């Protein structure tokens, strides 16, 4: 009898363990609220879009003092060149893979000359860049990733509502273009 | 018949235990991969490439986008200093100092991640530039249903809520690791019955 109960418990716990692992691993691919997935589905390619204007994108617990803008990219044909102006207030940028993991992040102080200048390339394009040594290498932050696609998210701090316009102008002036240098 | 009953009950137990344990491991604020300071929890590795499956499941289920290490670190609190859940019909004081950062923001959200808005339409949030401080740079933010002087964050309605304190451009996410950051305390000041 005791052996039977032990056997029963062992089976139950083993199955519980398997189900636990399966649920944890499946949540990122099945979750409906996944913000990265919404961005990958709703945004056009190679264009910065103000996230508050897009239907179907809802980033939970977003910071109300920040304006967000994102650009979706693919690296199969060419690298991506991100460029933009300056903003006196704090801003930051993060490159995510399509699953929402951060590949690279920076803020205005870690940017070269406080300006948004970034090249996102895959390893093959990186090798080509090293051979050509274009001048962008000196003025841009080069992000090498093996992720085939993803998005870059710009966050601009809005200190007072009166400064929202300035932050929005900074975001809408940012460019996200295929890199033609290689 | 007995074998069938055995199988069915094993499956039922497996589903229940597996489901509940998966839910708890990503829902509990003091979950896996977190660093905890009083009621505050942060997931410093949520933005990294080597993120563990629990942290990645958590941010996918939450619908949040993690901050990269160079952007900042966010701390979440769902309870007060004594471990009781934060309730919208109670009063609290957030007091103390934050770790070093260029700017920080503190915002009250509903449990599903929408920023709370008071009846007058005011945002229930503060940032390091608009909070009134004492001479030693510490501050007190009052979460209260009644208007109050100083830093007042209006609370209204019922149900649980959470606070998120974000530190932007902070050295505590750098390579030296996150070593016991000093966080403000969330003191309960009674409830409206």
C-alpha cells in the first residue's frame, strides 16, 4: 500500500515538474501581452514610430515621464544606421531582439558627442566594415549582433509637460535607414 | 478502472502543482533572479542576453519592456515595509533616499500595469526633478486620498496597486554588481475603513 502511494506521489511530482518547465518556456511565445511581440507585429520596417500613436501596442507599466519611439529592423540584406540629433534632457536607447531581450543599451552620456549615432550589423557585415573602415566607425557606436531581426527603442525624458514637444521632436527627427556603406 | 483513476488523478495533480508553481515563480515579487531591498525587488539581469527563462517569462507575461543596463534599473514594490499588500484605500509614506542615479521616477500602477490616475486627472507619479527634498536630499512622498502639503501622490479607489521606482543612468547596474542599494521605505499610515 505504501509503495503504491509513493509511486503515485512520484508520478504526480514528475508530471508537475514537466508541466512547470513547459509553461515557463512557452509563456514568451504564447503570451498575448508580450510587448516585444506587439512591436514586431505592428511596426513597419526601418521607420521610427511614436509608440503612443500605434494601435495594438500597449507597453505595461511604461514610465509616464518618457516618450517612446521604436524602429523595427532586419539585418539579412544590410546593416541599419540610426542617427538623430541632441536633446538637453536625458535620453536612452536599447536594441532588442525580437523576443524582447536587450542586445545593447546606451544613454546620452555614453553616446559619442551626446548624439544618437549607431550602426547595427551582423557578424558578416561587421567583417566587411573592418575591411573598409568607413568614417562612420569613428562617429558611431557599432553594435554587432547575430540576431537576424529586432527593434531599437528610444526613450526621451519629459521633465515638464511643456517640454514634451522638444522630446517628441528629438524622437521624430531620429532616422532608421539601411546602411549603404558596405 | 483503477488504473484509469490512477492516471487521471496523477494528471490532475501534475497539472495543478505544475501550473501553480509556474504561476507563483513568475508572479511573486521576491521571485527567482531578483534582488530584494525591503519591499523593493529588481531584476538586474532582465535586460541581459543571458537572461534566465523565469525572468524572460515574467516580462513577457507582464507586457513590460525591460530597461537595458546602460539605461537604468527598475525596482518594483507590491507590499509596504511590513510585508502587507499595498492597497489603494490605505495611506503610505515613501521616505528616505534613492541610490545614486542621474534621474529617478516613482509611479503608482494598477496590478495590470496601468499608471494610476487620480480623480482630478493628475498623474500619480514623481521624478527626481519635481520632488521636494530636505536639506540632506532625503524626501517624503505621501500617498493619501486627502490633499496634503509637500509631495502628495493622490490615491483613490480600491484594490491593490504597485509602485515602481526607476533609476536612470545608475552606477549600480555596472560591472561592480548590485550591492545592497539603499532604497526609500514604504511606511503604512493606516487605512480608510
